[in-house]
């Protein structure tokens, strides 16, 4: 099974969608919560993923982006291969 990391923050509807999506598919993931006030955490997020928005999804060390990219990979039929 893939190594999945999900960066989230508070009151984030896209984070909730991504978590529910992964939960429904039985995908285990590590959730890393970064408070909106945690500026150092945000800097680490950008350095690791290149993204500043939440959520940020990493699969097997590859940053795939956020909810829009996660759902687009699923619609394109490419997500299962990444998660295998």
C-alpha cells in the first residue's frame, strides 16, 4: 500500500473532502495538521510540497497537490495506480 501524507488545517472544507475521500476508499494516511497561525509550519509545507494551500497530498514522496488534483487523478483513472 502507498505511503500517503495529508497536510491539513482547521476549518478547511477541502481538507474534510480529501479525508472523507481517502477514508471511503480505505486508504491509510498520515495527517499533519498545521495551524493557520503556524508560519514556520507553512514555510515547511511550501518547501516540501511547493503548495501553500490546504490540503496538500503526498503519495509515495510525490506531491500531487490538493483536493482538486486528488479528485482529478481519480476521475482520470490514475489514482489507483499511485495508491497501489
